[in-house]
């Protein structure tokens, strides 16, 4: 995780945030992943794959209504 956080600190690109979010999902931290994914989505608002990843993370946190909004968007 430290490597991914350092990458985001040095290169705060949408892709770096995506990698950090994926790392959080891999260690079962969907709440942290959602925060990072949403930051990435602000940098790249038309990324449908990213919106889908947020939706998946929201399902893991049982926030189904918000997940549906991301899937529809």
C-alpha cells in the first residue's frame, strides 16, 4: 500500500488513483477504495470503467442505492 500511496503523492493522476483504489479493494477496504476512486473520477469524469469500480465497491459496503446511481451514470 505504501508504494501506491507514494505513487499517488508523486503523480496524482487518475491512473495512479485507480491503482491505489484497486489495491484497497484487494485488501478488503472498500470504503477507502471508494474515496480514492471518486478522486480519480473527478480527474477523469467520463471513465465508465471507473464508475463501475465505484459501483462494485459500494455494493461491498451495502450502499446499493448509491451503487445503482453509479451504474446508471
